[in-house]
C-alpha cells in the first residue's frame, strides 16, 4: 500500500505531494493515502497527469527508462521535464506486508532521472530507505543507495553498467534481496484501469490483437478489459465453483442485469463496464494498487452506488491493497471521509508546474461539516472543496 507520493520536476508537478513520506511517518498532523482515495478537481488540474506519472514510474522500473519515455504515447523524457537542467525525482512511501516476518514494513523508494547530453533519460540515483523503531524513536536506514550506476545494495558494493535500467528492476527479481523484492512486487502489480477510457474501442474485440492477447485462459483482465472472454475461460477451468459464485454475485449487483441470464456482449454499454469493474475487484490475486480514471463515467446513479460500495468492500477484504481514482461525480464520494479525498487545483499562471494537491481533511470547515453528518458529496456540491487551498487549522 502506498502511503505517500512526491513528484518533482516532471509533467505538471514542480514539487508536489499526496500523503506522507518516510520522515513524516510519526507526524499525526499529516494525512497519508488510505485504502480508498479519490482525486477530485476541475478539468486540467493534474489528476490524469498524476496517474500517468505513476504509470511512467512503473514502466521505468519494470522495463527501462528509455522505453518508458516513449511508450503509451509519451513524448520523450526531455519534453516531460519542467526544468530540463534539473532531474526529475519520484519518492514513494510504502507500507508492505513481509510474509517472512509476518509483519508490516515501511519502505520508501526514491528514483532520480536526468536528461543526458543528447536529451535521452539517464538513471541518476536510486535509494531504498527503511523506517524502524529503536527504543521508541524512528530510525531510517538505507537498504539501497546507487548514484551514477555505483553504490551499495543491502550492504554489498555493486555497479550497473546500463544507465537505462533501475537497480530496483535488477535486484527486485532476486528473492534473497527481500525488501527490494517486496517493493518491486508492489510496483510491478500496480494496475492502470482504463475500462471507461475512450481508447477502449467499440466492442469486446476492438483492441484484442492490438494488446497482444493470446488465445486461452488469462489470469487477469488487461487495462481495457478486452480479454474478458479469456479471463472467464480461465476462471471456469481453474475453479468452477468460484466462477459460478463470482458471476452470480455480479449479476445480483448490477440493476439492469438482474434479469439477464447471459454474460454481456457489448462492452461499450455502461452496465457491461460495471461488470468489468466488479470482475476486476474479485480477482483471486488482487493488485497492490489500482489506478482508475473516471470509473463512474457513463454510469447511471444506481450503478455508481454499487461501484462505490464495491470499491469499499475491496479495500476491506484486502488490507494491503488500495484504489486511487479520479472523478467529477459527487455521488461516488458521498460515503467517503475527508481523509480519503485529495483536491487538485491549478492557477494556470504558468504553462506547467503550478498544481496544488491538498487533502480535504486539511480544511477545518470540511471536517466540521463531515462530523455533523454532511456527506462528502454534498460538501463538494456545496462548493466547499474546489479552489480551497492553503488551509490553516484553527486548532
């Protein structure tokens, strides 16, 4: 689970953060990311850029930074920098479950990327930090420290010759480097859901071959859900009892499908998109973090209620997993708390780098309204979240 993210000098983020970082872990006045998190704000305030930045980070770690800079329609690393003379920096603070010691660990991954002489991206530095308690005092120790390809990993001197590869991507695949493997697994299992995206196409097979789908059973839905048939085939053959229970649950939840006996045929219809979301949330091997843009798009209000409840149920069932989604719909945040909502604002005084991200719980008025029983959707609709930044707590 991600507790906090800091992005520096990348896309529209000059030095912006959601949640907490490792040195703030014991600060009770700070608000961390939760199991369920909503990103709200007007158009072009950075919500999509935030999710895309996390997608870039994953591709960099699991593949290489050169490929990540131009894949998925990205314009190249140099063009994504705000100040080309400075490196981009990503800090991500995690709470992870270590099955070896049967306890939680608190780890922060830091990645610094600079533009080379020919504007190509270079891995400048990497660090992996661990927070431990020593006689009631927090101590931060280094598990990995690499600069310009040279440094230490778990106390051992190492060197990486390829400046496009991350040390996390190299050592994270080796099980003896336990904490490094845990963080690599966390990032590798991030899922960027695009079921409601316009990129999806016009039918179940629209992007089938484009996404490289192979015939046969697939364990997981792909980002657009175009391999639905493959996933259903896998579930039927792997565990027919679970398959029947799963499909029956989904049918009972979707209002317009309660009377249908067959599975959906056209994924462009909103009930069938909801079917995809509900199936994803029932994956036997859930993702560590699911990022979703506008999951409520084109859904009728009763379907939004179903989706909101299922999001909550997923985070309760899987305490080390989380969902981070963007929305413009007050209905889907109605039952959330101020601590779970992050408000994106932007001044547009500069072309890039003027985004602000605040937790709704930072506003004492919002907290008071919520404590008095007013739902977050109503608070948002009432205008108490938009354009309110730099909150000062009177207490």
